[in-house]
């Protein structure tokens, strides 16, 4: 059977099968409304809690650590690199752990660690402390990155998988837009009341720490325990880890692994270098650090705001076409979106609104297409292991963006990191088209033999 035929039949749930119905979505039997609420609540805070630390760094570098502007690009890249190296060591084991012990304890632990990291981060007085606190953050990110898609794919039936992921991404986007809209003006508000800039930075990140603790409590109360076809506790972790490694022999899963690297790299370049770039532009135009950070975060909010309407559109399209073809389309949008920054004359001018809209659509299509592809292709038993390996490749992509992007930002051009990810999107589009045409050719040959 061809890969495209397999996609249509393998593991597909019957639309009328018993299970909770939520709009156009049909859940697996046993999923209750409170479980779905916990998933969406964590989705609302999930991406914001992982990306805000990068968007807040220009303020921390300038006001708390007094890092020169000329060194902030490399330092941002080094911090992300350290985080991703830690993630590479942990991600492949998070999924298998959740397959053995259940999603619930792993996801609760993720938000507890994120909350601790946000509490400690603005208290750093040296770079060594900053890197140490970032490792705590990395552990929380590792668990959160794997658990969100794992739980979403656990809950849904196959015929609406992309729409299910899209609904989670809508909550991701809402969280980014609403939370960052609320958070972006806090340093200015604090300083206007007479609080010094250092203390204002602490209060800023401690607010996010409180949000993370709230999510951990909600997950503890409402998230569904266990995992589908949960592995026996006596089975070694390495045995489940090999599930993820063996899965890469499939061309479609290999493509999904590569898509994880590119799509995560897309997110990383925005959270790491976008606000850093615009903050430095604002400071160069005479703004205070707080005002420049507020302006930079406004454009970041616009990016996420345009990602929101793209989510349901992408979900509908991707559930109707071959997921590999959908990924190729998403990568084309990404190449155009990030490449559009090359045409800007004033990064804080009106042209940025158009670029931000394109990038928002690109982010959503890339991440939704990659997540729905791996969700379809990953086996039910050991899904956590495959998604852990998928996230591992995502961390590898972020690592490359951090190192290459940091060098390009400080030594070549401020838009260098964005041109790098635009090129990566284009290259993956070519690979996806090749794989799609190859599967179509194989299907046609198989059909000819059966005539």
C-alpha cells in the first residue's frame, strides 16, 4: 500500500465513533470535558511561557546586567544554545517517561520548573547565574514541548487531527497575544510609579512565574491521567527510546523530524532575535529601554495576532489534503514571510505591519503542518517516544538558529538570522515536494500493476 493510501486508512477513526464531540472535533472515548479544558488551558499559557523569556531578555541585558548592545546578539544566541544542548539531552527521554508514567505528572512538573525559572531569572547578577537558571528553564521547556502535542494527539480521532492541533494553536496564539499585550507595558507602568528599573524587571518576570504555577494547579486537578496503551513500568526507557529512532526509517516521519527543526527554528528566530533587533532600533532612535521593549513587543503581538486566523484556515486545509503536500505549502509561506524582512527600510515603520502579518501566517502553517504530520504518522503505542524524538530534532533546529543567527546578527546583518530561516524553509519545501511526487509515482505504479 502507498504512503498516501496508508494515510487515508491506517489508524483512521470512523467519524461517528463514540467519543466527546466538541464542535467539528471528535475526541477518543474516555476524554471528558474537564480533560479538554485542561489541555486548552495549558495551551493558552504554553507557548507564551516558553517564548517570553527571550522577548524579555533585551530589558534584562540592558537594565540588570548592563550588557553592551553590541554583545547582546551573541549572548542571546549562547543562552539559547545552552538551553537547546540541554534539551537535546533530555527531549528523547521525556516522551518515553510519559509513556511509562503518564502525561499528567510530566506536564505538571514542566510548569513548576518554568515557574521556578522565571522567579530566579531576573535575580541573576552574573552570566554564570543566568546560564544556570536557564538550565532549569530548559528542563521545563523539554517536558512542555513534548506533552502539549502528545496530549492533543492522544485526545483526538484521526479524521479531525489537524483541526484539533489547530484549536490548540489558536489557544497558543491567544495566550501570546493577550498575555504579551498585558505584560509588555508592565516595566513602564512599574517605573512610572517610582520603582527602579531593576526591581521592575523582577516584578515583570515574577508575574509570569505566577501564571506558570496556576497552570500546574489546573493540570493537577483536571488533566486526564495515563497515556494510550501505556507502556509497562518494567520496560526499560531505552527500549521505548528505540521506538523513536526506528520510526525515522519512514520517509514521512523523517520529513516530520526535519520539519520540527525548521518550524521550531522559525519560532526561535522570532522570540530570540526579532524583539532584540527592534529593541536596539528603538534605543538607537532615542527611546528608553522600557519604551523600546514595549514597541518591539507590539510588533511581536501583531505577528501572533495574525497567526490566530491562520490556525483554523490551516487546520481545514491540512485535513483535506495529503499532509506532505500541506507541509510543502507551509514551507513556501515561511520562505516568503521571513524573506520579506529583507525589503524593509525602517524596521519600526508601517512596512513592518505587512511583514508581521506574513510571518504570523508562516509560523502557524509551519508548526501546524509539522505537528499534524507527526501526529498522523506516529504509532499509538510509543507515541510519546516518537514525539520526543520529533521534539529533539526541533531542539536541534533551534540550536542551529541560535548559533548561526547569533553570529549573523552581531557580525553580518541584523536581518541575517531571518534570511537563514527563510532559506531553511525553502530547502524543506523542495524535500517535501520530492517526497510527495515520489509517493504519487509509487501509488500510480502500484495501481498499474493491479489493473
